[in-house]
C-alpha cells in the first residue's frame, strides 16, 4: 500500500514551517518523533511519523492538509494518544497532526447549556470547568484523566456512563471539521435538535480522522447530576452476574449511570496492582459495578437499595456499597487499572475493546476461556 | 428533472404483482392512489404515485427496489404519512413503498432491554406494549398517536422528550436496510455501545429513504420513568420566557424531560380548538411547558417545585401545575393541536419545523412578526 504515498521531502517540511512556524514542526529528530508513533494499545504497535506538526488554528490545519493532499503525503491525526484502536498510529509514516496546542475551552454557554472547545482539551479539564457552573459533560470516557475531547469524538468513545447517557456521539451538537482538501466545514451547532439533511456530523463522529480532522466541537451539557452510589457485587458465575443486570436496572427508579462487568482474574490483578483491596466472597467468579445517581444525599440509600436488593434476589453473594467519593474511587480505580495491572504481569498484553449484547457475555467468556487454553 | 426517470409500465406492474401478490399492488385507481400522495405538511403539497406497493418482507422490498433501479422508476418510502417534511410525497411519481403491512413488534427482549420492530409499527402501540414490561421507548414524537416508527427513524423525529432523551437517533441500536440495488444490509444490533467503522446506522437515520429503506429496527428501551408533572408557565415576553429556560433546568435536580415554547397566538387558538381552556394571565405573551419526572408519586412536588420557583424568580406571571394525567393531557393536547387549530382558521396553513438555539428564539419571533406584517 505504501507505494501509493510519497515520503516527506525537505520542501514539504519548509512548507509546513512556513505555515505553522518553526516551533510547531518536528522533523529529523527520532527521539522527539518516537512518542508520536504509538497509542495505548501496546508497544507492539508503533510506526514513526516522518514529521509532527502542531497547528494552532483550523486555517493552519487546512493549509497542511491541502499541501499533503497535493503531494500525496499520508496524514494521521493525534489527540492524547490514549486510544486503544490504533487510530493515532501513523502506519504509513508521513505527517502526524497533533492537536496538543489547540487546547482551549472557547466558551461555556450557560444559557444554551453548551460548551465550545478545541480538540486538544483534556476531557477531565472540561468536566471540571463546566462543574464550576453546576454543569456536566456526560460523554465521560474511562481514560478521562488524559484523553482529549477531539480523540473521544473521533473514536466515539464510550466509557463508564454510556448505559445512561450514551457514547460521545450523543453529546456532540456541532463540529468544525477540516477536509483533506483543506476546506473547513461547519456541521451542526448550538441546537438541541436538528434533522435537516444527512447527518454528516454523526458520520464524522467515530470516523477516526479518516473523513476529516476535528478542529472545534460544540458539546451538549446537562445539569450536574446528584450524588452517586457504586455497588460492587460478586456472583458465583458469569451467568448469574449477567442475569442480574436487567433485574437491577428495572429495580432502579431510573437508568443506572453505569453497569460494568469484570471477571475474577481481572479483579484480582487490578486489586493487587492498585493496592485497593476489597474483601469479597472467595467463591466469586464475576463482578458487577452498578452506579446509581440520586437527586440528593438524603435520597441516596433509597436510590440504590432496590438495585442492591434485586442483585441479592438474583443470586449475588454480597453487595459492597460505596456511597462516598473515596470508596467510589477505590472501586473505579480497580476498574480503570485492569489493563495496566495485567501488563504488570505480562508487558506484551494488548488492550482493546469488543462489544456484545449483555446476554451474550457468558458465551463470550466461555469462548475466551477456550481460546486461552488453546493458545496457552 | 423528471426526464431522468421512467414511467411505470404494465410490465412493471405485472412484475410487482408477481413479487408481492395482486392484493399488495395498487395501480390505475386514482381514488385509492390519492391518499398516498400527501403528508401532513399541507394539501398544497401532493403528487400522486403511479403505483403503491405494500411489501410484507425485506426480501419483497429488495425485489421491488432492484426492479425499479433497473428500470429507473422513482421510489418513495411511506410510513404513516404524518411527516411535515414532504419525505413521503412521491414528487416524481413512480412507486410508493408503503410499510403499512410490515407492522409487527417482533421481539421485546427484557434481558437486553431492546425491542425489535418492523417499520410500520405505530409508535404509540410500541410505547404501550413495552410499558406492559415496565419499559419505556424514549424516542417519543409529538405525532405519537399515528406515526410509524420507520418514519420516525427515517426523519430522526424529535418530539416532546428530546431535551432529556435526545431525538430518535439516540434510541436506534440496529437497522435492517434495503439498498436501491435490492441488497439487504444489517447495521448495528442489540449492543449498547458500538464504535467500529463509520456509523452507517446514524447516516441512515434521518436520510428519509434516500439512502435505503428501513425494514427492521432494534430499539433501545429504558425502565419506565416515574410520574411526571407538567408546568405551564406564562411570561410577559418571549425574552422573559427564554431567559427562564436555563434557570428552570438548572434548578431541577435532573434534566426536565420536556421544555416547549409557545406564543400567545398559538396558545389562544389551540385552547379554543381543543376546548381545553386554562385561565392564564391576560398580559401573557409567551408560555413555557416544562415537564419534570420524579422517582415516585411522593417525590413529585419536591421534583417540580425548584423549577417552578426558578420560573417565578425569572419573572413568570404564574405557574400552572399539572401533576396528574388528566391535567397533563389538557396541556399537551393544546401543544399537539397547534397546527390543526391554526388550520381551523385558515385551511391553507402549512406545517413545518425550524430549529434555533434557545437564546435565539426572541430574535426569531421578532423576525417572524416582521414577516407576518410584511406579507399580511
């Protein structure tokens, strides 16, 4: 495939420097280029870019893309590099467009309840900033401490709260996108509801930079939800855990904000890795984490009790309740650190996601176990 | 444009009858064809189809589309015909594919919390059926009594609850779609979260039959929300009403499930038309309808009081509270019957939607008033 593309020449680099300024172009410096060749999917996957450019405006992005398009130089967009899907890896060399210098929260509009941001904003920084206004950005990925909002949009990140609030796509009202030609498109805007024409906005979300590069996003905000309780629930089998999910959801007065499944192996390693040990039933083989939002602190017990009771009726071995931020963080740090914990044992472990209907989880786990025996 | 298309011949009709059966093809019968030539946007917009076909399977749809594609016969898909956007009007004649005979709820999956439906299901029937299982379909259009779910998806219908739950797109997890070639595509499925590849699913939603015809949909269900209260709030000006919106939302402990704006003219006519008179301040020029969900009957007052108080602080003239289904229906029947009420006065009134950020509503209303004077 690579023969379809051209290598970067000194003339190309000179053009990029003229467009973006000397300081925003990295070339012929392997040590500085190397970090732009990987993501979090594992160090087995890497490919060095020839050039890294760091535009500060959509116009800059447009001029770089138009140049690359004319010269047939491959382009790979990069946010924080926290993805697991390889979207940021410059497989064909060429130019990496890093959005690290487009990191401004341009507007928090408390009348229309939207935020307008550049793609390099760290999602957690956005969450903190809108919280100062009593607002909440619900497209909340698991890698929230480091990932950029542009990357979240480009791969339609899911994350912990997807079951109640939907993946990132549900929260993107508008995008500014630069096409390969350099043309700058405005899609959507500050409107809650917009059904005219094809949803190019929704097509861009999840397209991982292959249809265009995101240079600005208008995001839906909602009022900050009330306090949450997290239930960590051990079960004797995967089947029991999965069968409890709809029962716990139906017992809750509203949709839980998160329902996560973990197997015993991941749980044990992640507890050891984080040092966050929680005394759980020895015979537990599978775990659910269920997060319930209440309208106020007073309502918290009433909010989570029905879900906990439904789990017990469905065969849970116990229900561990975290109803304060410290206990919750203990549970979620275990969940977040699964991959790192497994890498502590075997650094070649690869990260990735796959998705099945919840009723298919037992069959999937059985299949994974078969594979792990076959390829031991 | 019409020269690009062919007219339907007797051979074409014979082919359709061979594919679908005699009873599922209407031809050369103006009285029976005429109802398939309009939607709810107004009788000024109509165009008779040459043939109406009523397939009962995706395979039938595929064979008809493949035939039409070969013969260059234009095809228009039709649900209930309750749209306001003209999507169901066969502007170029040809074939109308009516989904009235594909009206089965195929599955209500209470484990994965999804429904699998054919496109001709009346949305309200779906809502009632899933409610029997304690479930809720949140893509709830204003025309819910008559519209088909396939049409809701094809035009990404918004409706009353869009502010909390999003438009129809937010609730579509999977689609079976027939392309012009006759090929049957399966997009998505019973998965809550799915980010692999371009979202052709989301591109199909809102494409109004121009990219393919929907023959089956997998829909996200959630637990039935608790009881609701509806606030009907009069304001002295459009500006006051709009400024109150974010304050009422922020005062609520969760996102209101609906926030609708109405002007005095529409309100007066709709009250007269429905016979549902509500005593409101004489000096009111603009109205908000705000719907708040509570987790239980006991919590209803606590749930809506902050929103009502926020409206009063923002200059509301009064707050009329409907906290039972009869009073709520009184308010919503007024809202739903606006268009019909205006047609009672002038039958040539056209229906349609346009969408602006809420802060732009005062400027929009002023512009509409200017237009109404200029074109009186």
